[in-house]
C-alpha cells in the first residue's frame, strides 16, 4: 500500500507541476496571482511551481528510493508551513487556502511517516 500511495503522490506532484510549467497563466489565475508589466512572474511559476515539482516527482518515480519520497515530504512540509504562515499573516480566502493546505500537509504527513529519510 505504501508503494501505491508514494507513486500516487508523486504522480499528483508531477501533474500539478505540469500546470505550473506548461500553463503558468492558468496557474496564476487559479492561485489568484496578478500579472504585472513583466513576465518574470510567469518565469517564477514555471520554475518554482512547475519544473521543481515535476523534477521532484520524477526522481521519486524513477528511483523508488524511500529517501527521495521522504525529501518530497520535506518539500510538502515547506509548502504547508508557508501556507500556514500566509493564512496567519496574509489572510487569503480561507476555504481556498485550507484546501491547498490539505493538499500539502496530507502528502507531507504520509511521506514522512511511511519513508525513512537520510536522517533515519
């Protein structure tokens, strides 16, 4: 069951990353991000919400290494932590923020519980 969930989370990570990588304008709209006079924001979405997550998910699927899945969990912890801080300080629309938090904290919790990291 762990392998199935590891792979499902990796595929979800890749799918979400592909939106950021290939459709940054759509991703910006979904995330309520405003375009500016520069296209640097699109570049940032392609890099941080796109390519980074595609690469993380692919490494997990290709290697199948528990440490890789654990590090994906660490990445999700970082995202969930940033989301929590944003909910406290920035007051985004709570239903949307809570939904994204669940999509970050849930995988983080499972991946770190089920996969020994290099620190174990």
